[in-house]
């Protein structure tokens, strides 16, 4: 029976190898992981964090809360406009 990591998969010892430029934990992988983590953190804090000049009281709303409210309002307006158009088209159908 062959020892794990002798052929094919690197085994547990090779999983965390730091030797050479092709290792799993190379410096470039660490750097890009840090950059990606920073970008994700900034995006989350932008979406869920306070808006500019926000007072932290019972009326506090994040940018996401405002965007969701605007989306709901736009959906209601669009639905109402489509209902009106449908009723107008239904009333002007053939034979009426």
C-alpha cells in the first residue's frame, strides 16, 4: 500500500506547503486573498453601514434600507400603471 501523498494528491502534509513558488500558501495567494477580503469587507460596510451624516436614533436607516424602500415603491407604481393599462386595453377590446 502506498503512503498518502506519494502519488497523485499531495496529502495533508502537502496541503499546507509553503516551499517554492507553486505552494498552496504562496505569497501571491495570500496577497490576493487579503485584497479580496478587504474588498468584501468594504462592500458589506458600505451596504449595511450608516449613511453620511446619520444620527443613530430610532429613525436610523442604512443605504440598503433606503434602496429596498425605493425598489418597493417603484414596484408598486409599475404594478399600478400596468393594471391601468390592462383595464384600458380590456375596455377597448374587439366587440366593445
